[in-house]
C-alpha cells in the first residue's frame, strides 16, 4: 500500500514537472514569441550562429524536445532550411546539457521565491511582464517537482524488487539504454532521466557505467518525440529534421557503445563526484556530436533530403488557371483570372462553414483549420493581382479594362471578407472557448441563421460576378438590405434576452454583438465586390445614398 502511494506521488510530481516545463515554454513564447522567431531567422544564416541559437532557445524553453517540435513545424512549413535547422538541433542538444548542469546543483531552495515573484507579475502586471510571470512560476514548479521526484525515488529504488531490476539493467548495457530512451520519451524530457541517473549513481544504486548508458539512452529518447509527434506522417519531407536529429544521436550511441569499455573508466575522471562526472560527460558527449556533424552539415542535409524526397501535393494557395502565356491575349487572360477568383469564393465558403462549426462547437481544431484557409485567400488574391497588372494596358479594350477592374475589386473584397472571418469572427469563437461560456440557444440560432444567409450570398455573388447579370446583382443588393434587417432583429432579440436576465446572453453579450456586426460586414464586401461594379457599369448605381437638399421623398 505504501509503495502504491509513493508511485502515485511520483506520477503526480512527474505531471507537475511536465506542467512546469509547459508553463515555461508558453511563457517564453508569449513573452518573446516574435523576437524568438526573428532571433532564430537571423541566426540561421550560418551554422555556428544556428548552433548557438539552438542552445540559447533550449535554455530559455528548458527543453530540447520543445525546440525540436517548434523547429520541425518551421522546417516542414518551409520557413527554415534543413541544414541550419539541423545545426540548431545540435545546439539544442548542448542547451539541454547546460540545463542539467544548473539543475544538478541544489537550486530547489529558490523555487518558492520564483513562484512568488511569478505570481506577483502574473496577477499585477500586463502583457510581457504578465507572461514572464508564467515563466517564473513554471521554473519554480520545475525545481520543486524535480527535487520532490528525486527525493521520493530514493525509497522506491531501495526496495528489493527495484534493486533486483536495476541490477539486471546494470548487467546488460543495451537494456539500460532502452529503458532510459523509453523513460525520456514518456516524460518528454531528457533532463529528468539524466538527473535520475546522477541521483542513482550518487546513491550507489547503480554503477557509473550504467549511469553512462542511461545518459546516452536519454539523448536518444529525446529525439523520438519530434519524430513521432512533430512530423506530418503524410509528407516524408516533414520528417527530415527529426530523422536527421535521431540519426546523429544514434551515431553518438554507436560510438560510445563501441568504445564503452575504454570510455567508462575515463568518465570517472570528469568530476569530483560521480554525479558531476555524469553531468560533464553529458555536456562533452553532445559537444563532440556537434563537432562531428557541424563541418559537413550541408552534405548531411542533402543526404537526408534524398532519403526523404518531398511528396508532390497540390498547394491550395497556388494558382491553377493563371497561364503566363495567355497575357498576350487579354480576353483569355481575363477568363483565366475570373476562374481563379471563383476559387476564392469556394475557399470563403469553406471558411464560413468552419466558422459555423467553431461558433457552436467546443473544439479548437476547427478554428485553427479555418484560420489556415485565410492564407489561401491571401495568396490567391496576390497571384491574381500580380497577373492582372502584368497584362500590357495598351492591349486592353475599354471593356476589357473595365472587366479587369471588376476582377480586382471582386478578389480584393473576397480577401477582406476572409480577413473578417480570420481576425474577428474566429477570434470571437476562440474567446468564447477560453472563457468557457456558451451562446444562448436563441443567440446561437441567430448566428447560424445569419451565417447561412451569408453563405448563400457568397454563391450568389460568384454567379453575378461570372455572368455580369444585372438581375443577379440587384438581387444581391436587395439581400444586403434584407440581411441588415435580419441583423437588426437579432440585435433587438439579444437585448430583450439581456433584459430578461438570461445568464448565457449576459456572459456572451459582447461576443454575440461582434459576431452579428462582422457577418453583416462580410455580406457588404460581397455586394461591393460583385454587385456594385455591374450596376455601376450600366448606370444603375446612385453616386450617393444621402438625401439631396430639398428632397422630401
């Protein structure tokens, strides 16, 4: 029973450790996020700067796994080339050893002070100081959890069964490596495993040789998380960085294991105590790997790229119909641009469908997926604009010039509509989830009804844009007036629910009103992009809606 409680406490402190690391990571990313990316981008110009940046970022994040996951996403998205990314990971591995060096000293006494300072900043400050408070709280939790975790392990490893198991592990070095790799993968942190190996070695539970095997296994295990969790399994190219990192860890493992009988006795001379010797070996091991791979990192990157060629997949943001050779024939080029602009309406439809799911659902996944579609709209609009302005103006007839202006206006307004979904309406959905509130059933129904009306108007706008039909344009303008009335009725009903004391309405009032307003603004962009140019071209659009002086009608 006592052992079961101890194991439960160990699991609790392990969870506290992971949560502390998570708080440090999110705090650093929120405090220095844009600067962190700029710092990385600036450092990626040569291998030594990239190596140093990897070490610095890992010390800040307290985890090479976090650095690996972040960098894997950057590299898979094409934001970072493979060679400098591999250099960053070599630096990240060294950065982890520096974290171990600091934590190997008795620094648990400062944990309460870190938590206290963090709470004060978190509760009293705003913006960057507020987020830095998270970092301090996370560091305090990490130190506390590590101290308690290692203290609780002492009676566990002293148990006869544990001693027997560790003795078996110590007699078979490959088993020690495998156990350490699995433990590191499960804990998402090589720091825990290395500090555990140092503690067990100091206590005489395991010999120094087994401690060395555990350290090498921990290095291997920390390379598994980015490979298994950070890479897109559908695209082999997304696995290049984590696989390259894993291979250099395996190379280090093979070298150490191959010379283990010679290396192990020498390691005892690296420090005054066995624990310090292991910490210093951990640092030297990763420095040696960096020295081994950095000189030929570009060649190594090319080999990895050949091993994992990029999957040829359709890019949703890449234009399909914009044929450069057609620009000499404006009528054909304008037709191609029209077809491309229609793809933007398809994307906007998908965004509105995702928005409807996000407003009513409880998952953040749909929000992130819908936000990515706005990048597709931006890229298509940029491609269409660049294509149209590259058509020689002298080759255009007056009618073709007018059509070119209509296409530009339509694509621009569709992009603006997508921006409203991305920046405003999806923000409403995200804030609702963050606050843990729900729209009232009536309010949610109003939002869904209005979104469906806007969806139908997207299709109508596409039809009017392609056909140039005046009746379709007039119908779209009439829909603008009709939707304005629907929005006004929804606002009035919302205020009635507020007056009746409806709790959900009160909790989500500002979110609900923002969503209604922005849905109406999206519809206005549809009218401005599709209907007004048509009606203006035939003289059916008034220059102003203001009543003329003396006009009593």
